[in-house]
């Protein structure tokens, strides 16, 4: 008789898009799926100057403390 493995809990994750415009955080948005977050980041990149602006997408697991804290 095979033993059942415990079901893996689905991770609660949000994808945070951060747009730094002219050295200042301009916009922070959260999305439930990575595809939408990446599409939104691409829109920000089109309006950005790569010499002084930056756009990033960060995956954040809800309820999990970062190792860096």
C-alpha cells in the first residue's frame, strides 16, 4: 500500500511592478499573475529613459519573511 504524500500548498504570490522615474519611485503596482505584471512593466519601459529610469518586477510570497531582513 502506497502512502500518500502531503498535498503541496499553493503559494500565495503577488508580482510587484516598480517604476523608478528620474531617480524617484513613481509607481508601485501589484498583480496576481506574472504575465500581466511583465506586460505592465513593458509599458513603463516604453516611457522610460534607460539612462535615468528603471523598471522591475519582483515576486513576493505573502506571509513569508525575507531571509535578508
